[in-house]
């Protein structure tokens, strides 16, 4: 009985939104072409990093209005996942990725290993073992937690990044697209030119969207930024030549599906999480919509074939984002750059060890239309000093800028104080959504633990972890 009620509630939730709202162009067909076919040949696993229900609501509300709907919300099957890690009720992205990739809970900070440091295979490894092609695509560093969870095993996500870059070559991952070029450089590889090693192993190496577009199959390493790929918000200001997540997804799927062996690809909208850490509501909106566009491409591609399972989920929620009622949507929509971009415009005075009041006030006024007080400026500087030495120290100016804006705009999001006290920089244990399409997608209905997702994928293919 409870199960029926729960199912009913979830389907009501999803179809309700669709029926009430749907813009017709934004809707997936309910059934795969061949409903008999339960064993998918390919899996496209899409992860919105930090994408909780609140992030979905912000994206939906800002982009389509209260009656609109996201594309991913139109998929025929849906569920919710719990995300806790082995050693905390709140996961970080490393343990989150490990759960989603290997079906094992591990400690925060660990990738592709159990809490005792034992290496475990990922769903990507199982596809590889079966002779299929594999890929990881992310707007983060390709060596960051989520892509690493599928392609590498290290006990420390931070110090392990150069090693992850080497393991991705050793594991012959066919398509690797994203940011993080720095970790492939000789300076981070004990003098080794890792990119050259990739080339010698038959990879095309590309660094901008035009080069990516001209790739004609084979193995590809695309590193489009030395660090994270630029926020969608900042791409124009930065004169970016990076491909969008959607463009990377298109090229990745096109490349991996050639040759007809079948493939597995993980596609991550990584910067939803980063924007949420920065309390950057417009950033969450833009990154979420970019991710939703990639989902739309993947599902439309899969729909034409009938042999591809698409599963969309998140590794955890970030910052307790909610679509709170007093939020000033119109003022938020006028902000055209990220807090990180604003932080890059501040002037640091080494004599006082603080950002100058003038530069702080002018950044808030110029980019967010806000007049902030002297008290707010001095609190801002104090909080940055107090947070020194904690994780993501370099990001703190941006995070504090986002928090001040969020207060002025009445956004529903955790405070800067909660974030400072959190070991994950503001992640929460809130459940995350699952949406699924294609053969086997009915296996993803309901409320369950995130480690079930790769296990169920493996079962569909007859793979043993
Ligand atoms: Zn995060």
C-alpha cells in the first residue's frame, strides 16, 4: 500500500507538472521505441553536481516561470536518492561519485576505493571489460571527483589529481572532455608531458570548441581550460572559446556511438554545485539549464534508437537551496556575471590584509546593482580572514560576495556561517532526484540509496561488480 501511494505521488508530481505546464517542444516521448527491449546497449549517465530539488526549482522558475517545466522533468520514470557517505551523513563529491560509479559507500575525500583503501571497479570499468567504449565529460576538471570516480582509484581526491590523469590514460578511456589542463602539464607530472603520452596512444588532443567540432572519431582528449571551465554567466565577458556542455555531450555521444560496439558515458554538469557553493542563484539557473539542454540532446538521441538508457541524477545537494517566496527574481536576473568574476575585480591591500572598501562597494554596485554599507564591507573582510586555511580558501571572496547578494535578494539558501562550519563547504543530506528514459528505465522508480543506481545499471547489462 505504502509503495503504491509513493509511486502514485511521484508520478503525480512528474506528470502533474508536465500536464499543467509543458511547453510542447520541451517534452520527451513516454515510451522507448521497442518496449520489449529491456537490456540497453548503451548507457548515458548524467550527473548534475549539487543538483537537488531546490536547484531544479530555481532553474525551472527563472527559465520558464511558475507553470513551466524542465526537460528532465518530462522523463517517464523518476525517483529520489539518499546520498550519505560511509563516514558522514553529508557526502562530498568524491564519496558521492564513488557511490554513483561503483555502488560502494566510501569516506569523504576518497575516490574509487572502499574506506580501507581497496580499489573497486566502476560501472565504466565493467563496460570497458565488455569491449565497449567509454567516456567522461565534465565542466569541472576532468580529474575532479565526479569524472575520477568512474575512471580512477585514489585515496585522496586533492593530492591524487595528477595520478588520476595518468590512470585515465592507462584505463584507455576513449573520450575525456572538460577542464583541468593544469594537471596534465609537465610541472604537475614530474616533468612528464602527459598530453604527448595521450597523443602517442592515439588520442586527438583539442583545446577549443572549433577543434572539438573538427574531431572525426577515435579517442579524444579535450582540455578546454587550465582549471574549471568558465561559468556560462562569464563566458561572454571572458571571451571564452570553450564548448558548452551540450556541445561536448553531442561530440562525445557521436564519437562513442561510432563503430557500433555500445558505450558508456558519464556527462556532468559540474558547475551547478560550484554556483551553489557561491550562493550564486543566477549561476545555478544558467548551469542547470545548460545541463538540462544536454539531457534533452541525450534523450532525443536515445529516443531515435531505442537501445540507450539515460539516467539523470546528482551526487548530493549543495547549500540547502530552495525557491523561497520573497526571492527577488527580477533583480537577480539583472546580474550578468558570477561572484567569482566580481571577486576578480576587487583590489587587495597588502598593508591592511583586506580588500579595499572602495573596490568592494563598487563591485557590488556595478555588477549586482546593490549599495552595500561600510559594516557589510568590514564583515565581508572579517569573514574572509576568519576562513583562511579552510577548504577552497581561494574561493572564499566569491562565496562571501554571493552570500551578501543572497541576503539582499531574500534567497532561500544556507548562510555563510553554516557553510563555514560545514566540512563539505555547504553540502546537505537532502535527497536528490533521479530521472530515467529508455530500456530498463522503470528500474529507477522509487526512493532508494544512491549505490543502487550503478548496481541496477550493472544488473540490466548482466555485469557483476
Ligand atoms: Zn560541492
